[in-house]
C-alpha cells in the first residue's frame, strides 16, 4: 500500500459518513431536473471515461462539444462519436429513470425491460454505422446474444447462450434480493454489495457487444435509485479496474468495492454536495477544493485559524463557500501588501 493512502476500511467509513451527511443535512440527491447543470457535468465525464475504458479516443472537450452542442469536433472515426453519443443518451435516461421510473416500474430495483433499454440506447447510434461484425439480426441493441463467447483473460467463461435469458433474470432477482444491502440495512459493506452485483452482470455478458458500458450504466441506475451518487471509473484506472474484476470473478470483492467507493465519494464531493449547499452552509473541506486550494491547503488554513472552519467530533473539518471566498480575498490582499512592501522605495 502506498504511503499515506487510507485503508479500505477508512474509505468505506468516509463514504458512509458522507452519505449520511448528504441525507441528513442536505436532503439527499438532487433530481436531474433540479440541478441539470450538475448532472450534465457528470454525464459528460461518465460518457468520456466509460467509453474510453473500451478504447474510445475522444478527449473530454470533444465529448462535451458532442453532447452539449451536437458538434463533432476533431477528426476521429465516426464510430467513436456514435459510441459517446449513445452513452450520453443512455446516461440521461438512466438518471431520469432512476428518479421517476413511471410505467417502467415493476416494484423492484430493476427489471429485464430496463436492462434491455439501457443497452439499446447506448448501442443504437454506433450500430447504425458500425454493427458488430459477428452479430445476427437477432443480436442487435437490446437483444441478448445467441452465440457463445470465448473465456475472459483470467479464465472466467460466460454462460452458454441458451442460458443467457435465465441468467439475466437470475441477476435481476439477485439485485432485488439485495435491496436491504443497497439501502444500508445489510451486513455486507455497501461498496462490496455493489461490486458483487456489477461483477455478476459482467460474468453473464448477456449481449454480443457493449456489456461493460451497459453494466456501468445499470450500476448507476441502482445507485441513484437508492439515493447514492453515481460512479465514474476513470480511464486511467483501467488496469486496476480490470484486475479488480478478475479478483471479483474468484469471489474477492474488496478491490472492486474500494474502486467503487472512491468513485462515489469523489463524485459526491466534486459535484453533488457543492451544488446543494448554500454559500453559508457548513460542508466538509473536501467539497470546497478548487484549482487554487487543495484539501491539504484548506486543512492547514483551518488548523492555523486563517479559514473560518470547525472540526466536528468525527474529526472532519467543515467550512463554507462563503468562508473560503473570504479567505481567498484575505490571502490576495496579503500578497498585494507584501508585494508593495518589497518594492524599492525612491530616496527623498
């Protein structure tokens, strides 16, 4: 373990504390309608990183131009733009569906119809320009595969295709049976419940293509539906993510659970809490980090009394956006004053 890196148990505890604070002090997740700009930032990042995990080469500004303005910036293959466009459409549907399932609701956390719809939305655009070369007419977007898949690296073999329909139903039943664990009432740590469910879906590999993208979208559907922040597995985490998935194949869900926990915690602090908290609302320092002030810098300022902040009984320092802005102004005035004092003075 790298020096100074918090343990897995510490990561889980921090996430539990942050989620409790979100629900108790800030009223839970905002809906996509309430904070569209916040969710748009998440959609853009998720579409970028989730497709990049599968080899897409669009950079973030190209993703933002495509999803925000419908403009294909750059000179990448058309297939890559369609991958991102499909993912963005599916992500928007997922977040809206998680909050208000409407006629899709079957009384459980997820349904077969939703699984098919997520895959269909994500894959239709790319299928129109570059369908999978081995797919039959019965294996398009939203349709389960009708051929077997080679074993994964590491030895795990997806089920034979005649078993796919029943295995997907088994997975949906497993998700719905895990409802207690997903709402914080189970004995298994939440991140490891999520890791188990995510890995179980990928082991079925129900579609001929797009299983990774569909699996991450479905994971976020479950998360937001249960009141948790969505996850974004960053493209630079690909080796660790794939290694953790292989370990999960063997029943060790800890490494994957830790990746998911860190992703949830990061999204909570980066996007969601700052959007919900008013300028004078006390929030953890981690949510107030910006380009000028790192977490370490804010903590040091709080400890020295330069930033108006309090340390709670849980050991977490809290401050507000208003206090940080005042600290920013004070620091700039101090710099200006020091610069003026250091200038050479003309003799009289």
